[in-house]
C-alpha cells in the first residue's frame, strides 16, 4: 500500500484505463526506461533496452524518409500541373505573333521565370532586320550558335535539356535581362529534317531554380510540345 500511495489514485486509474496514452508518448517512455536503468544500477546490461533504442532510431529514420518521399511527390505533382497549364496556354494562340506574345507573358508567368527566349538559327540573321523586330522573346543567331552555347565550346554531347547555374546570362540570348540571371534551363529544339535547330532558354534569378541535380522529364515533355507547335508555324 505504501508503494501504491506514491501515485495518486486518480492518476493511477487513468493510466490503468488508458495505457496507450503512455505507450504512444515517446518522451514519457524514454523517461520510464531511463528510470528503470537507474534502478538496476550500472553493472547490469539490458539487451532489450539496447534493441529498443536501435529500433527507435530506425523508426525515426524511416519516418524522415517517409516525409521526404511525400514532399517529393507533392513537389512533382505541383511541377506536373505547372507544365500542363503552360502547355495549354501555349496552344491557345491562333497566329505566330500571338504565340510569341503568350510565351513572353502567360507562359513565362506560369513557369515563374524571369526571362524566356526562343533562339532561332538562320542565315538571314544579319540581313533581315524584320526578323529581330517580331518579338522581344525572339533571339536570332547564326548557324552553329546553339551547339556552341549548349556545350560551351567543349567536345561534349548536346543534351535535350541542360540545367545549369550561371553568373548572369548570355546577352546574345537574354538581352537586357541577362545580368540578373543565376540559373537557366536550355531546351534544344528539333524542327525536323532540313531545318536548323532552335533553343528555348528559361532563365531565373533564383540560383536553385535549375540545377543539374533536378529531373528533366517534365521539361523534356514541354520541349516536345513546343517543337510540335513551332513546326505548325514554320510550315
């Protein structure tokens, strides 16, 4: 009776009626285990307690992994919805000028970009000023420029999608917006046999917006839709 008197009757009754409350409280369980270890003294090794501690650590790591997977899934879903919205908006215009205007405004806003440029290679880059004046989103370059821009002059294969940091973008691509850019996504465009390639350059002032560690599947899909839209205008 003396030992039982150490716990108030109402508290003891509640514990007896709801033991799960204690079992689900990690801090309380740790305190109980620590008290039990002190009562046994320092010469006793409790293997069960050691095993419980290791299981607890594994559970915590598993919960952290679980939260990371869920966060990545939500991020991927948000990215998918974002690309789908941009694609639908890109398909709305009925003429090429409206298409270019939509890229510079609605599509760029949906993708949260600070700069978006369509680079087209053509032999008329220097001889036809009307091409340059069609839209601020359009950049014109000589044949071979896109390959050199993607590889930066190195003997490396050209990727469909290139994500990389930058200390300011290339003014030949981004114009006046180049100075503030800190990362970019470069989407190489294939307009079909007999046509020069194109490049869709997406620039951001956020250095973490586009990094080589990010996946490229969604941007690859976006580039594929963009190519098909451009082929329609080029035809």
